[in-house]
C-alpha cells in the first residue's frame, strides 16, 4: 500500500525581547520555498526535509510537500506573516486525504496574538484532520515545548546535536516512526516533563558536558520495544512565555507511567546540574586582552560574542567587543557580522579603496551591547551578501546577508551586513574575501554553532558576553510571563 504523506517546514525561534517583529519580509530574507522549489533546494542538504524525502523513498510514499519557510531568530511573528505561511498547510491538509503529516518545526515560535506558535500550527492542522491520522514533527532542541504541542503531535523527534548537525537524520527518524504508525504496527503518543528553568544550563550543547551521558541514556531507553523516540530539549531562554524551558519527551506506547518516570530522571539531572556552566563568559576587555597577545602559530584565537548571537535573536549590531578589540590594538583580525543596513548602504555609495568615516553599529538599542562607534577605515569590498555554505550545518545551502561590505579599521577587517545571520560557516567570511585561517583573531557572533566549522581551524576558542540582547545576565531582561519562581531568575528561591 502506498501512503500519502503531507510534509512542510515552518520554523521560527522567537526572541520575545527583540524590538524587531517578524513579518513576511523576514521570512523572504531567509527562505520561503513552495512545493518543488523547496524539494530542489533542500532535499540534497542537511535539512529535515531531506530526511523526510529519504524516509519517503525508503518506504515508497507519495509525498506532497507544501512549503519550507524560515526567518532568522527575531521578535514575535506577525499575524499576517503567520497566516500567509500556515494557511497553505492547513488548506492542503483539508483537501488531501493523507495517511500521515510530517512537519519540520522549530518549537520556539511566538506569535503577536498567541504565545504558542507551534502549538497553534498543530491545533489548526488537527482541526481539519480526522483524529486517527498521525502527526509527526521534528524540533530543534531549543524548542519550548508546550503541553499543547506534545499532545497534538503523536510523534516528536528533536535534534540530538548542538551545534545542530543531525537535521537530516532527525527528519528520517521521524519519518520512520510515522511509517510504522501509518502501517498500524505501532500507536505512539508523546509525553512531556519539564523543569522550572529558563533553559538547560549550557543551552544543550552536546560537544562536551552533561548532555552526552543524558543522550546515551535516552538512546538506551529507546531500545525498549515500546519506545520510539526520546527528545531532550534545552529550551530557549529569550522567550517570555509560560512554557519556557527544558523538557524531556518520550514518544512511545504501552506503560506511560514508566515512560514518565524515565523522563523525570533526565529532567532531574538537568535540574541537579544547573550550576555546571561549561563556558567561561569573559568580559569584552578580558577577551580583547587575550587577543592582543595571542600567538596564532597553531591557528587563530576565536572570540565568540555569545550575547549578540543573531541565531538567538540578538540584533548583531553590538559594538562592545569591536570597541574593545580596537582599544586593545588587536591586529590581523576579522570581525563579523556587524549588522547595520544603514552603514552597508553608505559603504555601497563609496569607492572601493576609499577611506571613510562613519558611525557603525549600536543603532538598535544601545542599552544592550553599546552604542554606535565612530570609525575611520578603508572600504575593502562590497557585495550583495550572497553565499553558499560549505560546512557541516550549511553545506550546499544558499543564504544572504543582503547588501554587505568589508571595512578595514586599523588591523581589523569588519564584515558589515544588512540581514542578521549567525556566523557558523567559514564561507560567511571567505565569500567576502576574508580568510579566517590566516588571522590572529577571529571575532564572531555565535553561541555554539560556530564550533562546528571554526573549532577545527582555531588555535583556541574563548567566549565573551558583550551585554547584548542574549546576555547571560537574565536579570536585565523584563520577564513577565514565565512562571515564578524559575531558575536562574529566582536563584535563591530555587
Ligand atoms: Zn537550536
């Protein structure tokens, strides 16, 4: 029997503290691809859709792919943008006579009219689908999984890596479980347990630390015949919603008391090890001082600005680290990205090779990461900002920074861009003529994803907190909707 499966990808990680609401243009800036255009662009890369297509090929499904859309992490998604992208999925579900639904969601989407954006997608789909048709979803482990999400999706599979490098594999796993469900072999549902924390203490990083033994336990539990997937979600702290924080999910059947008891043991471990911070969050001055004296013979020093990570909704225009590097006289360095569309526009009106004075960065909210720097530098190059990744996360995928330029100030090549993108692929420098391997210092904006491509070329990695929007100093953010007490806001009460 040939199963008919509807697939779609609709992903946003919402930083509810961001002043930049997410409208249709923000999705277009990253990607909005309908039907075959999405399959062509994404099924030969490390994406959830590629995994869905792999599963479909293995099991002989007939797939109807509605769309793939994602915007860079930013503020709440506006209703019009949400409905523009969600309606075609719901309409196709209503028309389709599908045997199963398979979705790639992020899991931390917040709408301007609803806290639980992913739950709202599932609610609308479920409302136009008969109850016995299974829904399977993949999630980014930075999902804030609500009770609504876990009860509306029969099958949930979260990525198991951070840096995320297993999107395709996760898509294929979810597809495999969906297939067994459609075939009537199994009848899964998903349970959820949570802890009163903004996020798992290390954001769920999986290269080192306590997530490694947790994931090993999850895989061991999946060997039980009635267990199909265990998902450990770190949560996403920059989302001021009731269902914020880490969750453990078990997709299974049979003895749910046992599944819940198992999930509780992992959640307990997340809670008990809440003080085991792996990063040393340096001040920008301390990071710059290390950079100034760094010997790059075994590779450059990578300084990651954790707090201004566009991949978590940071504006990407914090100037604190760049200011400190210039102050410390760091030379033979590169810095990127500095998200400042106004400056990029000015540079596009300048001759390459010309010296120019301009105000750079810090224009969105100087309270978080510093105000504009007045700099004088030489314009090295300009570009439309397009690049194709070649690393483990973005390999083969096309992205754009929008109008961009490289400005050299003293010994630092600064990548000035229009569209915010986290720095996680070497091509994000190299495509613009910056050669990171030959530098003494690579300063970049990313929390953890950069490690996949930049750690192998680095001599040393350090992390700093510039005080930008994704600062570890959560007390600086106006949380109103998270349940209290919660760790670490109410550390003394926890
Ligand atoms: Zn993530």
